[in-house]
C-alpha cells in the first residue's frame, strides 16, 4: 500500500486494514477516528445482532446514517458499499446498535429508516481496490484544482477533495469570504478529471476540524474529536471571564476565537448576576477609583485610585454596591471609613503562595561556593592516635 493510500485511509478513520473473515477486510479505528463515538453498550446482547440503521464514516468528519436493507451483521470497522448519487460509495461502519438512535436524535435526523440511503453489501476486494485508486487521486486532483481556480481569478481556496468510492464523483471543499461564481470552474474540472463535480463550501472552523491538530491545552482539537455545533463566539465571552484580550491567545488554529471560550461562560454569567455596574467609577474624597480587575468567584473587585495601578483597593461586591448607592445620594466617603486600604500589587500573595525557594532569582545558582571550610576534622584513627608523639608526651 502506497503512502498516499495509507494517509487516505487514516483520514477515513482507518488505522490499518485487517482480514475480516472470508474475502472481506475490516478497519482498525483506534486513534485514527475523527468525531468518534464510544459504544458503551456494545457488550450487551441484541436481538440477532442486526442493526436496522447504521452510522457510516467517510473522509475526515463526514458521516451519514444508512438503512441496513439486506439485514447484514455489521460491526464497527467493517468496510461497506453504500448508496450514492450516482453510483455507490465506500465507507467504514462507525457505530451500530441502540446508540445509533441516540445519535440520530442528537443530530435531529427525523427521516424514517426505510427512506434513508441503503447499505448494499460488505466491500469486496474489487471494491476496496477501486477505493484505493480513488484515494490516490485526491491530492493531485486538489493541487490541479487550485491551479485552475487561480487561473480563473476566483477568490476561493480549495482545501480538500474527496473522491467517491467508485471514482465517478468528487466533492471539492472550498473556503471563500464572499459568494463565488464557479460555474466555469465546474465545467473545467468535470472535463479535466472526467467525473461529476460537487462544490461544498465550509467555514474556517470546519476546515480546522477536517485537518486536525493539537490545541494549546495539549489535547486534540475539539472540532476534530467531538464538536459539531459551531456556536458563534464573541469577545464579550472573554470579558465576562476576565481573560486578557490578546488576539494571539484567544484565536485558535482556524484563526477565529476559540470555541472553548463558551464552555464556562454560563458559569461566569451566573456568578456575576448580582455584580454592580462598573461603567462609572467610585467617588472618594481622595479621588476617583476605577475598576482594574475582578475576581469573579472570590467576589472581590480591585479598584485603583486616580489611575495608580501600582496599588489597588480590594472591595467585596457587597461593599461596591453600598458605595455605589452612597455616590448616587451625593455622598463621597473616605477610603479609611470603608474599612479597606490601598495594598501594593503582589501576585504571589494574591494567589495564596509565597516564594519559598527564591524561584524568581535568576542568579541564585551563581553564588560562589566557600572553598575554604574551617574546622575540617580528620578521620578518627585509633591506631594513629596511639602511635602519635603527642600521645606519648601526654602519657609521660
């Protein structure tokens, strides 16, 4: 098997091919699947072991639900030929059993089983051979299609190509900011590759999910492993969570705001529901105090007096509400009367730890060692002491 074919079946959730009984082959899916689902009830007995509806995986994150019209006994990893338009496609069984119904509810698929596309058969050696030939054409087809689109001056990027299992059709995935008239491109591609062409637009997040990668957290990208619903993310989510508005840290591999900014947003919104409005500063006799940061879960708001950020005034949320009411009544108290005072900014003390081993000192290992040690004792040898002159003189 060529390197292109190995990479191609990896993109389809297949680490390697193994004999599946008779002339059939199966896929080992451990560690290669995107949007994989763990079948936690696979060891429970089923009626005959036959699933009416089966989830089939194709390239990268494309999946579909198919009707097992021939009542085949299928397992995860089986390679099957399924109905396509036109012809047939080759896919890998990714889920069977009762969990398929749960997946259909999750993705809001309400089509009756009999109206779904059908599973024809388990893939024969001839089907798999033709499938491998189609996989080998995908990279070269994508590069040629990019050159053709560039020659037509189309503002689009073709990010991936997926051939159908029978080599009669290919899906061209592209990214574009605006609407693109690719009618001429379709004619050229169909004439060049002698296939039926389908253009499918995807977003930057979908492209990142198809390509895959490792996030800054050290785990695989969420859009690659489990995330399918891409909810819009705004910078207000970072503001509510007191996250620094650094574009380099907030942006993911897709160039958009990280989807994980929304994961804990509801918790922060619930915790901040009774926080006072911070658009207006607090007025003291010493001057104006403006909010610098907020510790949401400790419910402490840090203010700086007259924009002096070197020292901050920590105030509980309840105290801030009380001071806000006093300011609305025209009362400007002193800072001392609040029971709180300005404290220098100390990140170590604020986080509840101290520098025990001088970890902030870069030169702590450069201190010269004391080579002349005083009072060094010689080894205590009883024989030497007995034969020494001092001992003889002392005995005399």
